[in-house]
């Protein structure tokens, strides 16, 4: 009878294989994370531009039908509109407002980013309120004569790195917040797009 010898892996061979797998993981995971962050940032920039375009159409079309030229006060207003008019932004983009929305749905990041309007912001060291109360047909109405929008990663260095901001003049800015950032605390105070590290988008 012939005996068959079974050859098994030695401990050293297994350790070598495990080391190779560990090296591949150490190299591959950061690259995949960086690629995901880059994709999320590209999507965030596109979303800010989408909001800018939606605000322009909203302002030109008198979507509130109050006879007053106004931008949308909230991202919700660009999604849930009266009189069965078309939505200007996708509902999941409106749901990314970290302060919550008027229909009570929990905030959810859009492509790894939170988006929200700002109440005031600064250009050339002059703080400008976004919304003011004006009389319309004898009724005081909150009218947004300007607007600002900001996007921040839901988790710094996980879903994204850079924050982005845009306004009614078509401007687009960026900043590295250097850590986790709480939009719900920051946005009501407004943003200073000409200081505190903000740069024009495309500037290194």
C-alpha cells in the first residue's frame, strides 16, 4: 500500500501570509477612505451649486406667491412648495438640515454632508442679515433678501474634510475646520466668509 503524506502550512508561512494581508489593508483602507471623502466633497460642492440655482429660480418666480421678491428662508421651502409647484431640490437634500425640518423627520447626511442655510454672514467685514420682516398686503412677512448655505462633513476625516459655503452672489468658499464641527451651534451665528480661514473655492 502506498501512504499519502499530507503537507500542511507551517506557522511561519501562516504568519507571512497574515503580514502580507495586514500590509495590504494598511495601504488599501486609507486609499479607499480618501477616495470616499473626495467623492463626498465633489457631491457636496455640486449640492451647494444646486441650492444656489434653486434659490435663484425661487427668487425669480415668486414661489411664495406673496408678490414680494424673496429667497427661500429654509431648505425645506425649496423642497415642499405650495400650490403643487415642482420641487427645486431633492427631498433627501432638504433632510440633511441638521437643525431639523418642519415636518419632523430626523436629519440625515446627504452624501456624507450636512447642509443648512445661515441667518447672517459677513462680506468685507459687514454683517448682513439674510431675512428681514417686510409688510406684504398689510401683513408682516419674513422675506429673505439674501441667502447663505453651508455644507459640513457629518464626520470629520471620515465622510469628508472640507466645509463649503455659497451665497446669492454665486460665491463658493471652502475651509478646513481642523476637527469635528457642530453646525447646529455654528449656523445660527452666521459665517464670516472673508475671514477665519475661508478661501475662495479653487484656491489652494
